[in-house]
C-alpha cells in the first residue's frame, strides 16, 4: 500500500498549459451584469453565474449575487475533484514547476496515451510514455475480435519520477485521432509514502449517489448521479515503523490523497479520504493497519 500526498498547484507552479481558460468573458468591475450572465474570475480560476443584477460585486465574495459553477477548463484537473475535467481536442499539455516530487498520477482520464518528462537545469532526467489501452476482455472468438470495444483504463501512475527540487514536469496527454477530445479529471503530483504490503482479501466497490424513486403507480424513475470508489484493506507493515505511519496518517485526516492498494489493479487505486484506520501491534516485528477509504466524486 502506497499513498501519494498531493502538491497543491498554484499559479506560479503552472508555468504553461495548452488548455484554454476562455470559458466565458472575464469579470469586470465596471460592467453591469444581469441575471444569467456568466463570467470567469482570474484570481480564483472559477466560473460564476449571476443570480441577480449587480455592478462591481466580486463573484467570489457574494454568493447571494453569484453562483459558483466550478473551476475553469484549464484548472479543472487541479481542483482536488474527479467529477470535473479539463478538456482539449487532440492533445493536452501542462508544464509544472512543483518542487520536489516523486510521483505523477492521471485520474479519470479519457485518452490513448500520456507522457511525463522531467527536466532540471535544461537536462532531461526522466521521460516515460504509458498507454491507457488495455486490450479489452479476453479475445477467444472472431465476434469478440471485431466487435468487442477496446478496453481502456482511466488511471495512469508514474511512480519512478526522480526527485529534483528545481525539476520541471511536462505532462502530455494525447488521442490517436486528432479530432477526438482529451479529458483529464485530475492531474496529481506529489510525494509517495509506503505503508507496507496490502494483504489479499481487500474489499472494493462504489458508493452510488444516483436517485431511484417509485411513484404511486409503481413507475420507477432513475436520476443518474456521481459515484465514489471505496476500499477496505489490511496492510502488513514493520512494527518499528508504527509510530511514523500513525503520525503520517493522523496528519492526513480530512485530506484527499491517492491510495494505491496495488499497482496491478486499477480498482485498488482510490483518490479520496480514509474514514478510519486502526493499527494492530500484533508481533515484535510485524504489525497490521486496517484502512477504510472513500473516494471523491
């Protein structure tokens, strides 16, 4: 079990991006806005809709006049949520100066491939390309060969990035067809922490927030909503690391991090919070940590 503690991306860290930030016109203090007008605010990188007529009312300061619609397109993949996404046709590239990091993760992403490059002082010290395509289900007949859709993962992990305090990280996400749209829910960079080895028997699933209602005539209506991944796992760890791990987990309460139960299974990668954890000091050399993790929507 590993976790990645995310680095919060600031304006200074995002040195360039090919994703546009032109969702709507920029808010201007001298403009008279009426109900329904939409703007973006450069200082917050968020979109707002006018709830009432106003002039000179900063959208980030008065929720009675402005409704927060979420992040702008450029910043959607940095907002610590997987339900929002940055999109661009053909390819999407972001160049970051995040400081000392050793991991890059792409979550809830729709594309064919991704390349991560790290340079320091003008020298390329790391570059790796991975594919989102996984070949679909087992192909054991001609019908499947021609008609089964190509399987595609939505998460990619780059866990061998070398640490450079002045490193420049370039992430390029691409589609094979230039007419297709790249979508990235979360681009996460940060530092890894190893908790130990995940035992067999981890429990995984989702929490579905869709609404299902039945009226007086027995007619069922379904409103599809977001879902959150969940995972319950037990980790075997060295007893002499108990204090370090206990302090680390306690410091991460109410903090979204990327939990990696196993690199072999995408379903064991959850971006979210732990609801609870408990450590069993079982033996002089080996102890156990039980975690219940709930993903973000």
